[in-house]
C-alpha cells in the first residue's frame, strides 16, 4: 500500500515537472507577444488521464495546473 502511494506521488510530481518543462519550452519558441504556437504540455496530461481510472483524473489535472 505504501509503495503504491509513493509511486503515485512520484508520478504526480513527474507529470507536473514535465508540464512545467514543456510549457517553458513552448514559451521559449514564441518570439513576439509570448503566445506559443504549440502547447505540448496539455498533451502529456491528456495522455496520462486517458490511461487512468476516472477517480485519479483530478490528481493529474491538478498536476497540469500546478506545472
């Protein structure tokens, strides 16, 4: 039980970190106006949500929001 919770916590932190890195990358590609042409960060969260049970969706939506 503890191992499962720690794995979930690590996955949550990983998802938030990846979203943060991809958001930074997308904004670094924007030249003027700071509007990114592509936003791959949402794709990572969506891919994780599609593979999970609905009861865990809120956790990953929060990771995407925080990231």
